[in-house]
C-alpha cells in the first residue's frame, strides 16, 4: 500500500464526520416530530399538569428545541446518549445490551447471502443462456419481488409450524440455542440480499470473461475453473463489495422488521418500542448507533476495495 492509500485510510474517517453531524441533526428533528408528549405517555393515567411539567423539566423537554439539540450534541460528543424516559437507565447501556442479537443477525445474514450468491452467480455466468442460468435469474427476480416479512412468515409456516425444525420466535440463552433461533431470521434476510448480489456478481463475471487478460489466461492453457478462480472471481468481487456495503446499510435498518417478526430482542425491536412510547433518548441513540454502523461499514468497504484492486482511484 503506497503513501496515498495510507493517507486515504487516515483521512477518510475525518471526511465522514460531517455526514454523522448531518445525521444527528436529522435524527433529532425527526424524533421531536413524533406526535405525542413523552411525559404524558410515560405517566399514563396518572398524568396531571404538575406531574407532566416535572417530567418535562427533569429531562429538559421544556427547553427550546435548539437548546435541547445543543445538550444532545454535547452529551453525544462525551459518549452520553442520555437517560431512557421509559426504562430510567442510561440509554447507551440499554442499547449495548441489545446489540448482540442484531450483530449476530446481520453477520449471519451476510455470510449466508455470500454462501448462496457466489456459487449461484458462478454457475449462471458459466452457463449463460442455459437452463441453469434462466432458473437462477428466476430466483433473483422472485427474491427481489417478495417482501421480507412475507418470506419470513412462509419460512415460519414451513420450517417451524409444519416441520418443527426451528423455533418460531425468541433468542435463547446458550450459544447453540441462540444460533438455532437465528437460522430462520438470517435465511429470510439472506434470500433477499443474495438475489441482489447474484445479479450484480453475474453481470460482473460476464463482463470480466470478455477481458483481454482472461483470453490470455485461456491461451496459456488454464482450465475454465482455474480462469474463474484466479482471474474472473477476484476481479468481479470489487463492485460486489461496494454493493454489499450499501445493502448492509439497508440490512441494518431492515432488521427492525425481522426482529419484530421473530421477536428477537435486538436494537430494532428496542427502536420500535421507543417510537411507540416516545422515548426520545432511546430512539436518538439507536438511530445514531445504526448510522455509525452504516458509515463504518462503507468505510471498511472502501478500504477493502482499494486493497483488492490497486487500480481503484482513491481521493
């Protein structure tokens, strides 16, 4: 890695700071736009004007919105996301207890999607126009068109209700039990994600097959399998890595639906409950954690892309 690439790795995070600042502003404004008074929701039937005023004063909700944002930004820079209105605990600690199921869900889904996408794309590219290619293209079209929640329900009916192979919901306590509970949620996301990856990777492979260096490799007597393994697949993975990074950002936000469907105690489920209870601190905290995760994934994708292909220009 030359000096320009070292400089890129060091300066790229600084370029992402304005993005995170913009996300913090948008998140703060949108959260404050949720209809309803969190103090009234928190107190419920016990709400009185005096009690509501005390709650609002306790959490700074009676201040002007720009003052509230400055407090939020100051606390954010200090690593403090505030106190949950509903749970009455530190929001960051609360979120940290829910991160594991979400991380396991995202990691498992990505791994499973790659295990599905790479072989299917390879078979489709090597048999362009054949029955296998047409069948795989049909799979990708169906995967892109089916809603994730409907697909998850079908998997539950088939593998849990009908065959009894996997649990319907929950997360479990021990690792084998946790992994068992995550199979269907991960498969639900992976089927949708792999459909996108197969189409992109197949197109990249077909384009790479026409490259001069591939023709030269064949002329040297390399088998078709060796050509794919040494030349076609590595070069085709560069655009796929970038696409995967973009879709991981979508996947992280999409875990909200899957966690609700399978009753996984992740940060997606925490976000939904925070919205319904007007728990501003939790909603803001989860949104910032998801934003930071998405930005971090895209940064890693940039680094991996430049490492895989030295021809990629960096700025």
